[in-house]
């Protein structure tokens, strides 16, 4: 008997394409992460994941600024310690702003970069007016001038950091008794292909939950182990985290976008990930006076409005950052993530297969769906951000 691509009669069968089609037709966050089929090496067609610990190298993004953490002596001295000296080098000229953004009159020249966080500077560069700097002030790179016929100086090392995630095994089982299989039904629920499709829906929900909320835990002989999701990575220390403690606002989102751009992020494919309650609050911000912005022609009988896109107020190349709003039903209700989806991908170690799991002699049939995969979140603390503690 000929086996067609839509038959599920084989004992072991790759059903990744069917799963990808299923995801593309549902309101799932997974559709933003690529697909099981596209998570392959383009040249070999094989999975890029080779081990249960999947590693990648983050780009070393060049920051535009760095906050002052402490001083060797005081705010008038030459030893300044910042959160990161990346992008600064001997000869660099720095200017300063207060933590609230107020400009300071003094500029300094970097004499030496002493460590990843320590600078030695000369004060009052170019006869600028000296000020007393304070912890929390922000140093900005103005330029790094060079003399004529200067020798090649020390280059800034742009080697990225190795980041990793663990793979997680996901399974679902379709189960039917032989009696149920013998019964006829209008919705085909007693057929194994229908039960497999229902199992795929359940499996998709599991994977989506893990992709958002998963915590990175290594697999051991006594512990199954789990992958880290987007919130795990973007909420790491040093990330662009806005602790709101208030209702969502355009200013909160714009602040995070500004922080991302200041860290060297590009927002190439921005998306705002939120729960339905926050999506409604974003729609409610789309007002003129006290009324929602609603256009109706004479024949329109509709009521209500919704917002699908957020336009940031930073004029980047003549326009703001334009981010689609993606409402995930199972997203945390008090958080909103601002993500660059060009840097987030699903990565597969084993494609999704359907295999016969029936115990011999059992009065029924079982088909097991199983896949093993992980999530890649590049530049998690620089190119993405999250707002926490939002009013529900």
C-alpha cells in the first residue's frame, strides 16, 4: 500500500513539517521563532545543535556610554570606575551627564584603561569647566583623536562572549482504545491522525511556555533538565530591565528602546511581547483627548479598536522604532518584553517524530510525539529589554 505524506501509518515518521504548518496557523509565539525545518545548517541540511549544551558567541556590541560606579579617591580625582570600559581607549575624550540626563560642563581625556571597569583620566580637557562627578553620572564617548603619522595603537578587542542554553525533550502521546477506533464519529476524533494533531497542539503549548518562561537547568541522571526561555535571558543582571511599579506607558517602552540602542542594539526586527491585558492597555493609550482614536465611515457598524503596532519616539533614520505588538495568551500579566527577533531562534537537536508506542498485547494504540530542542537568544542583556512590575 502506498504511503502518502499525509498518512501517519509509519512506525517512525518525521512530522516536523506538519507541526510547522500547525504553528503558522495558530496565534502562537512560536511562529516568531522560525520553524523546526528552518532550524538547520543551510549547507548540510543537518541540525546545528550537536550536544545537549548548545553554545553560541554573542557579538561584542559597542556601547555609547557607561555609568560611573565609584572613584579611586573622590569625584574630583583622576581614577574613575565605570560599569564597563568597552569602547573606551587611551586618548578617548569623554563627556558626562547626570543620571537624570542633565549635561555637565567638564570633559576628560582617558590616560589609560586600567581594567574592564577602571579608567585613569586627565581632568578639565580643553579648558572645559571642571565639576565634581558623582556615582550614577554617565560617561559618553565623544571621540578618540589621533596625531599625524601616529603609530598603530592597541586595538579594542571585539571578541564576543560564549553563551549557552540546554536542550529540552518534549513529548506528547496520542492514545486510543481499539473500541474507540472502531466507532464512527462526525469529527474523526476516533482516528489516530486526529488524535496526533490534538497532541501536536498540546505539545506546541508546552514548547511555547518553555520558550517564554523556561529556566536553564542542566540535565543530570536524576533531573530531566530544561531550556532557558526569553525572559530568563533578557532578565539577567546587567540587562535592560525597567522596574515599573506602575501602569504601562509609552514612556516606559521608549525608555527601554533607548537603553537598547545606547548599548549598541539595532532593533532590526523589534517585537513587543505581552499578555492580552497589557495589549488592551496599549490599545487604550491610542487616544485623542479622552476618546479612543476610531475612524468610521457611514457604512461602518463596528464598535471598538485595537492597536497592533507601537511606534517609538526616537527618530532613527527619519522614523521611530516600529514594533509589532504580539499578544501571547500565556505571557506574564505584569511584564512586557521588547525583543529583537532577528537574534532569537529555535534550535533543534532532534526533529519532531511520531513513533508507535503501543505495548504489545494492549487493547489500544499509542503514538508518541517527541522532539529535542533549545532556544538561542543572542545579546540577551544588550539587544533586548523587559519591563517588570506593571500594574495588572
